[in-house]
C-alpha cells in the first residue's frame, strides 16, 4: 500500500509567501500537524500556475522546509477538494489525520470503555464556507448526555445494566457537532448525577483532579468534566450538568472556568435527569473565551446590559481563611470599579424578617425553608428514577445498588406524600419571587451576586466520605437552581496549603461564582470577561498542578502561604513492654 502525507494550501497566484506563513502558523494552531506533512505539498490555486511560478514555489518550500513533492492544481477543476490543512493520502483517497493522545481520566464511550489513548482530529477547518467560532474545537461530555448508538452509564453499573442504547443524540450535542466541534468521548461522573466522594465510587473509579498534589477530590457529580478540562491541553471544553452544585463544585475543585446555563437556555432533551426543575447544562473550559463562544445560548437575549447592582450576601461571608476572603474582597472591588457601582450588603435572614412575602406567617427564613430540601429535591429525584427501579426489579428481582447519598435520599423520600411535595415546591416559588423582587431587584437593575462555593481546604481523595445529610434549601448552591439563573465560575487566585500526600506545600485554586438574572447568560459572560481582562487577572488557566502553570503570571492573583509553619512530623508509636 502506497502512503504518503500531504499538506494542502489554498492560495491565490503570486502569493508564495502565504504558503510559508501558513506552514509556520499551522503547528501552533494544530497539534496534529507535524514536520512530516511538509514533505509533500498540494497547492490549490484560483487559476493555473505558470511553470516559473511553480518552480519558484517549489524552490522556496524546498529551501525552507525540505519539501520534496510540490503539486499544483486549479481549484475549479476539483470542486470537492477539502479545506486547508494536513491530510493523509492512501490509495488515491484523502483522509483527515488523527493523533493519539494519552489519557487517564477520559472514558471513551462504547461497549468496552477502557482505552490506552484518544484519537484526536485536526483542529483545522474541515468544510468550506463561513467558519464557526468553535469549528475544530474538541470536547467531551458527561456520561448522562445521550449519543445515538451509545449506552450511557450515568456512573452507575445497575443503571447501565438496564439502560438501552440511545437512538438519537441530545440536541445540545448535535448543535455543537453541526457547527464543527469534535466530540471525543464521554466522561466519568458521580453515580446517577449525585454527589459522590472518591471513597464512595464503588462502580467506577473517580476521576483524578490534577491540581495541587494530584490526589484531591475532583468533586461531583460533573467531576470528570472538571478534571478533564483541567488535565488535557488537547481538550478544549467539556459539558456537564448542574442541579444543586454538580458543575460549580467541580469547577471550584479543579480550578477551571464553568458556566451553569439558565434553565431555558437550551432544551434538555436527551439529557438523563437528576431533578428536572433544577437541572441545567454546564460548560467547562480553561479559557473564558471558549465559554463566550459557545453556541448554547441560542434561546437567550442578546442584550449586553452592564450590571447596575452588586450584591454581597452576608449569610455566606466572611470566609474564615483571610487569604481567600481577601481574594473575594478584591474581586468585589474590581467589579465596583469597572462598572461604577457599590456593593449592597444584604443578610437574607435579616431581610426576610423585615420584609417577608405577603401571606407568609414565618418570620424566620430558616423555619420557612425547613426540610424543603428533602420534601422537594429528594422526593423529585426519587420519583425521577421510578422507571429505573421498576425495570431493574423486573429483570433482576432485587433493588439496584446505588451510592450512600442516593440511598439516603431515596429512603428519605419514601414517606413523603405528593401533597407535601407540592407544598414544598410552592414554597420554593415564593422564595424565588422574593429573591427576584427584594434581593436582586430584577425589575430595576441588572444584578450580579458574587458567591463562594465553599471555603477551599485540602480534600484528599482517600478521605472517608461524611455521612449523608439533608440538603439545605438556603445554602448558596441552591440560589441559581431556585432562580433558574446562570452562574459562572471564575478563577481568582491560588493559595498554598500543606499536603499530607507530598509532604510539601501545594497550590489549591480559589474560585468565585457570579450569579446573574435568569436569561442574562450572554451578558454575564461578557461582563465578567471584561472585568478579568481589565484587572489583569487573566482569562486562561493552565493544565496540571497549578492553574497558572501554562498561562500568565501568578503574581497578580496568587496569595502565597507564608505565615503557617510546616506541620511537625507525627510522633513515633511506642511499643509497650512485653
């Protein structure tokens, strides 16, 4: 079989310099390209090249790149000639090349998911006509999105045992493929889209978080999406889902940008649900610009209104770690300066006591929302999986295995009545209306709310999981799902903490989330990109142990752990006398 590599350059006559410039640019733009592609060059010109022109081009390419075979064709004679880029010619047929990339956390979907490497296509354009902003970008998806011909695991062996191969692809995935993005595979997740610590991952080993000592939890349930985005330079973005923190926690743990979409941003058809009223797709990337370019905002307003109100919720501040609190304070100051606004300091519990909704007897927010997490969320996700439990019992005559958190939530939901559920959902609606009108003042302002996901502390993956507990409907992670609002995660710095794994100080990411009004996804992304750019924080994160290992300078955003001393070595155990 005769095989040789070919690099094709489309050009106008007499633009020989364009060929060399194109070949110089390609390696930086496309990691599939290699020097071997410069050996054979196919030049497609708008008109036939003269012998002198062709000889000049051949000499130029030979001198610059050692090209041995340069062939010119008139582009009009080959209407199906592919776009610029590297190709492989086999038996007179042209194929797009793929390069094998090693991986440790990416699950290639199919009947046999284990694989030593991932075949990635060229990032170059592959079709004529206007190129989309994300054409050639590579992405992977949480294994709860349906792809025609594949059987989703949703991170659960018992679910996989009764699940059927999808006959259609989720529209959100189809849209990305349609505009030229390359789907590489599916990613691990917390079982049944639920919170699951690495020590609880009984069915599939949890993804590895590359940050810090390399043994921190990737969090969940979209932990594979966050870890993959932080791990692989050859992967441009990932998709996950968020219910009550499923994407925001992994972004915080893995140190990447993340966008939880408004509930009506895209259809959720073809996405296996957790609790549909709270579910929302999410996108992860190391680059803010890729979040901005996403075509997933097609159902939303294109109005780019600037923020006029900034809210500081005292219920969730200050953080006990002064280093982290200082980073949040600086972000508040940057937004205030950028948009000439002053933060409004609000306590949700105090404001509720002062201005509780009409018709509500409870003067305490915590009393009004007591057990609402169980009565609404736990009941909803339990019955969302009725068909799964029924199918499994019919086929295997037993209850399916689920992780401890899911089992706890199922058990909590079994004695809840439909009437209790409806009342709880009604209370969430009252709370949502109060948040929009009294806290966010959405009728008069474009409001931003800056929130911590949690305080960043070492969270080793071998650490035993805490016992499951009732979800609180007043915690910060519930705000955007209750509102149906977008929430973006942005890296704002790093701190050094001592690792018991490596016995040295390791960097941990500090991530802020910024919540916008429902439907303002595009404005939220653009406004936060403006803040990050103008304050020198940077809009890219690197792969590996530190977010700043590849891009930018740490000095403008990095807070080093200087005061704490190295923990003393553990005392040697003494053996009692015999």
